[in-house]
């Protein structure tokens, strides 16, 4: 049987690009500590901290994606189609073809090659609340450790530029962007050393381990994700006692 065919290749986003880990991100934090109890060997209290971190990620990558080929077949009902060009008849319409196709779908695995550049920029404003313990090693050296809960408000923008090549079809260029804000909550633990410079002034160096909810931002069918789990923060600063 004769039929007419129309094929439409559609790119499906099965490719992932990730592992932009280990890139240092910079920020600042203001901490207030309040002593509540003490003994001859340590003191303990509460602390509140507000902070800001500038998050900027860029990744350029290429990967393979599937192509879904959709074929629509229109039955001619035994009619032999005329050769082109064809303009119909003066006294009435020519042969009429049905407009209800028979559709088949075929998935071509890894038939498209995509090259893209992805940018995610965000400002993370954080709030920490927890307990803190300090014990001296010497008159000038102190160990601090503690932990608690934290939350971050993240204001972000995600953009991408892609070029997808499909054999026998050609190259398609796409781009997009979006912005959004959301909260991420979690917990933290910290360990630091304090070096006393005077009765009121000290230097502090240390680190924090944080585990928080992932943050996601979509632009069309593209998704960017910041994984805050297993985050390590290195910090240094000055403390003033009053």
C-alpha cells in the first residue's frame, strides 16, 4: 500500500553533566557567642551566625543524548499521487487524502551529540544557631567545637547555551535562562583553634562540616543542582570579647 511519511527528530535530554566539585567559593560571616556556663577546664554557650557566600559555577561539556523519531503515515486509499507540480482541477477538488495519521515512534540511542556551556550564579545568605564549647590548651591557645542547625536563603540565576548535532538532520542551537530563590535547611558541626593576641582579641582558624538540602533550579527541561551535603567550609577571622 502507498503512503506518505513525515519524520520529526526530537532530542531527549538523557545527558547529564556534573562533578563541578572542589571549586572554592568565598564569603563572609558575622558570629555572636554568648557564654552560659563554665568550669575550671572549659566553658560552653550558644552562638548565632549570619553569613553570605558567593556561589559561581561554570561547566562546559559534551555528551550523547537519545533521539526520538516520530513517523506519521497518511493512507492514500489506493490513489496514485500526481507528479509535482499539481494545482487541482477547475471543476472540483482532486483526490482527497485523510488527515488522521498512523504514528510510529522509534528511539535512536545516543544519536545526538550535544555540546553546552552551563552557568549557575547564586548568593547564599545563611543563619546558624548552635552550641559551642571551648577548652584551653595553654594560656594563648584554645580549642572550640560545637554544632547546631542552619538555614540558607539562596537567590540564583541559571543559564545555558547548547549546540546539538543529529546525523542527516543538522545542528540545532538552543539557549535559555531562569532565576529563582528558595530555602535550604540542614545541620552543621565545627572545630576551630583560637590564638589569643590579648585579653580581648584572638585569631580563629577552623572548619565546618555542613549537611543541607540540595538546591535545584530549572530552565525549560534543563536542571541545575547544588549539592550541599558533605560541604566543607574553611574559615579564619578575628574575635573580640566584651
